[in-house]
């Protein structure tokens, strides 16, 4: 019984850790919303105060979007942009931008 519970718990953590978004779906969403401020691939922000998001870690991007949505991270523009995103859409966007070449990214 104890081994079964341990396996169930480990399986739950493994599925969460490997869950990721669909970069193709994220690209479509990014073209609709994100490109206006961050540029089509996340490398060409319109204003110097807008961050380059291309190449950032996927989990960082996802957490950032979740924090904007929850209000844990404050920004009027990003808060309103993240407000209506589903978790899957946030994962998709994070997957897309993390796979873009950017000066801030990890070399793959």
C-alpha cells in the first residue's frame, strides 16, 4: 500500500514537471497579442522599457504570466493581457517564446 501511494505521488509530480505548452499554438496567440509590444518573436520591443522575452526559460515565462494574472506581479498592461488567458494558453506562449533565439536565452 505504501509503495502504491509513493508511486502515485511521484507520478503526479512527473506529469507536472514534464507538462509544457504547444509552441505552434503559442506562435498564433503571440501574433495576435504579444507582438504589439514585444515584437513578433519577442526580440524587438516597441519601447525600451518593454522586455525582450525571446529565449527566456519556459517555466519563468509561464510563472510570470500566472503572476500577472493573479496580481502577484503588478503591471497594468500585462495584468490586463494575462487576465483572460487560460493556463494552456500561458503554457503555449511560454513554449513559443522560450524556443525563440534571443540574447537572454540559454544556449541549446
